[in-house]
């Protein structure tokens, strides 16, 4: 059962300043006398007013019988339900205070002690660390709680059960309405999805030719892309070959330049050597001519000497 959460401060202020109509009806020995000024009201109207007051009254302390009942969080403040527009039930101001005042203080102190036990943590039964054992063994086993609970008469217990029943019914109605809205939304979404599927099918039929043509174009484009990729690879190979040829050409040009420089140097050396050889040859020719002249002179002198000797010998042989 879902129960509204209220802060401990709100619970304490409410029970310390005023009492609800539900408390008055449940604890009064003659609850119908409290409506003395409205005795002609039908039981149906009175039940409606009581239900309105119950639905707008502060939440009772949740019991620990149901694991789905969240414990009131003493630290978090929640927004109260809006006050009903139904006319309030008339309350007798002269009624004596009932014996449930101590019960209200008991619940306030009970939630404070629960909070102090868990150090502000696990204040909801949905928490994994909620002290269920401590809640029963260490809290409700205290004698003061038994004494206070004894003061709650049967009408008070029945009224509390009625309050929880009305709240549960109200919550179930709201949840049912929301569930119905969700079901309607779901059906609307299902219809919309079906319509969209039909539209998609019609569009596929209408555009099947275009889709086929686009697929063919896509296939041709993929083929062209494959050819382009192959051409790009070939172009990259040619670029590499051209780069290698360019490097080889530059190397050959540099080598040619070196050879031309070397040839120029060799030509200079050749010219120098040729000039030296010409000088040497001219010198040799001059020496040869000089030797020829000397040999001619020597030959002539020897010839003349030989002639003179022959003449001398010839003259000496004559008697």
C-alpha cells in the first residue's frame, strides 16, 4: 500500500496544534452527536465528507505488516495533498479531550527514535539496511508503546483501517486511470506504427524502380571506384618511377658536369704538354742541326787530312 510521506516536524506540529475530524469521530463515545447541527444529513453525505476529510488528513504512522509500506522520512519535507472543497463536518467544541493525544506524541517520538537508531540512513522500508528486527524488538517492545496503544479504542483502530482503505482505493483508482491512459496511448502508438509500416510498404513499392536504378548506379560507381583505385595505384607507381628517373637524370647531369670539368682540365694539361713537347722538339732539331754541321766540318777536316797524308805518303814513295 502506498502511503504519503510527511516530515516529522509537520507531524509534530499537526498533532500539537489541532486534531483531525477523523480523530474526533473515532475517539468520541458518540460520534454522531458531533454532527448535532447537521442531523438531517443523509449517511451517504456524511460518509462522503468523512472520506474527503480522511483523504486530506495527515498520514497515519505506517505499520510494518506490509513490506511495501514506506517508513515516514523524518528529514525530507513532502507537499501535502490539497484540501478538499467539500464542506467540513461540524465538530462540537465542548467535547472533552480524548485519550489519543498521547498516541500522537508516541508516534512522533517513535519516528525520531527510529531516525536516531539508523543515524539518518535507511529511513524507508525499501532500503536494504532498514532495521526490521530493531523496529519490532527494540521499538514496539517498549512498555510505553503498549500503554499508549491500549488507549486506542476499537473505533480508533477501525477508523485507521478505514482511512488506509480509502487511501488505497483512491490510489488504485488513480493508478487504474493512469493505466487506462497508458493503454490508450499504447493503442494509438500501435495504430500509428501500423500506418507508418503501411506507408513504408507503399513507398517501397512506389520507389522500387528508383531503388533498383540507384543500386545499379551504385554498382557502377563501385566499379569505377575500383578502377580509379587501380589507376591511382598505377599512377603512384609511375610517380615513383619518375622520381627515380629524375634522381638518375640529376645524377647523370652532375656526372656530365664533372666529366666536362675534368676534360677541360685535361685539355689545359694537354696544351701545356704539347707546348713543352714543341719546345723540346725544336731544341732537339737545333741540336741535330748543330751536330750535322759539326759532323760535316769534322768530315771535311778529316777528308782534307787524309788527302794530305795520302799526298805526303805518295810524295815519299817517289824516288
